[in-house]
C-alpha cells in the first residue's frame, strides 16, 4: 500500500523500453457497517426482513455467511436466531472485507419499554400511591418491576423509593409492556427557629400576630399545632397562649413540624403612694426625683395621656400636677394606668431687721440672740 511500481514494455524484436512507467498503488480498506444492537428483537408475526435491521453504512450488502459471495435480497424474511453478515461499499466501489454480524430474535413477547421519571412531593402533603397518578386515571402501582401484588392507593409514599406500573399493548399479535418507573422525592422543610420561645409583650403595645418573631422563610402562624388556616397578622395576641409557626421554601413546600411560641402579655399595676400631694420648700429647688413613691422605677409625664416622658431633673412648680407610671425594670413594660401627684412649693418670706448694721459693746458679751430681727423660727448661718 502506498508504494510505487515501474513498468516497461518489450516490442516484437525483444527490445525493452528504456523509460519506465511509474505507478503509485493505494490499497483502500473499508470498515464494516455499524449497529447499536447486534441482536434486535422483532415480533415473529410481523414477518421482519433484512431491510428492517438497523445498521449504519453505505451501500449495504447482506450475506448468509461470513465468507459468502452471493448477496441476499433486502426483502429476505428473517429467521429466528440466525446470523446475517453485512458489508458496506465506499464511493470507489471497494467493499469492506470485515463483516458485521447480526442475529435477530423473533418472539411473540416484545421487550418492555421503560419510562423513568422523578416525582416530588412536600412532606406535609403526606402523599400516597394515589398521588402518583397525574390525572383521574386508575393506574395500578407495584413496589417493584416484577411484583404482582398491587399497592393500596392509600399507601404512604416513601422518599427515594421506586414505584412501577405497566400497560400491555398488542402489536401484530405480539405483546409489549410499557412500564413506568417513578422515583419519589419527599421534600422535607425544617420548622422555623427562635431564640426566645416565651416572648413577653406589654399590654400597652396591643401586640398582634405580626409582632411574633421567628427565623425562616415565608413564616405562617397558626392557633394550634394541626390547624390548617393561618392566623391573620392583625389578630391581637392573647396572654398565656401558644402560637405555632411554619416556614415555606422557594418551591412552595411548608414545614410539617411547627415551632411553638408561648406568649405572655404583661399587665403592670399603677404606682402607689401614701399621699397624692407633696410639699417642698422653694429654697430646696425640688425636682421630680424628690417625689417619693412606694415603687422605685417610675416614669413621669406632664399629663395622664402624654406620650413624652419627663426628665427626673425637671424642677417642680407650685400647684402643678404630675402623672406617674410604674415600670418593670426587666421587661420595661409600663403600667397602663397612671396616678396624679400634686406639688406644693412653699416660698417663705425672708426675715427682716430694723437695722442692717447693729453695734454692740464688747463689754456686754453680745451673742446671736442679741441681733434684732423680725420673723419666726430664725436660723442663722
């Protein structure tokens, strides 16, 4: 192959040509045809022929043996479990030396056709065998490919398991089964979480379901562990009540297990006092901090309904009213009721004297008591 040969010719008087003809020789090798199935199966009643055999190649020729030289007609009827040999011929007319062997099988029962698919269900759906039917069909399902015991339609589906159904079709008097294999995927969603399963709300907050807190996606709140109707976010929370939360993932599956939160609505009592009226001396410059109630954590306001707290450094004024609310030092919840405290600021007139400068003899040993002054309960400094 791919070699040069040189030729001469000799005339009638035995003279050979001095110049020679140069010829290059190429030996063409042709591969045999190909197939994906050397033993195809046919229905025995359909009279399959050679041209029903599926192979890939050009100018196919069939032979009865590997070395046969007489091609078979493409309309030759196939015989069960018999070998047939195929060649292909290229554009140069070269036929493949090697041949493809095919041994068809003729049977009254054709091989099954299997359709595979994965179906997903949310865990909360508690899907059963009945849900494997995408419509209202009454398809019968089995736990394995060759099981003969039908599954009850109420049987709960198991994650990762395969379920089988089949239909028998008759083609040219041959039976063929179409099998469906469904692999079940159960999507499990964890419940939401919280760092505080016992939150406390102040009665003044008028807390609603919207104020409940949980970490998760698309949170829904329910009144019970098994309730199917989510609570409106505007529902007012009830003291010492359980609320149950789920979360829903991005494919719409809701958690089957729920988070329980028990809430407390704290009601703080109003502050108490032995008296609602306090008197102070103006000279003491009294402030709100000087008003002493029975409770320690007090918030002061200018009126009964004011929402602006007063600083405890605010100076008291005579005849004014101040409103006190009680505060829980831990939850900071404030009493819904306030008490009114009135203040009296006493302004005492200063002492008088007829003489701002008074002279005493040293020999009289004068004391403070000798100073002439008009007033009561005089105190000297």
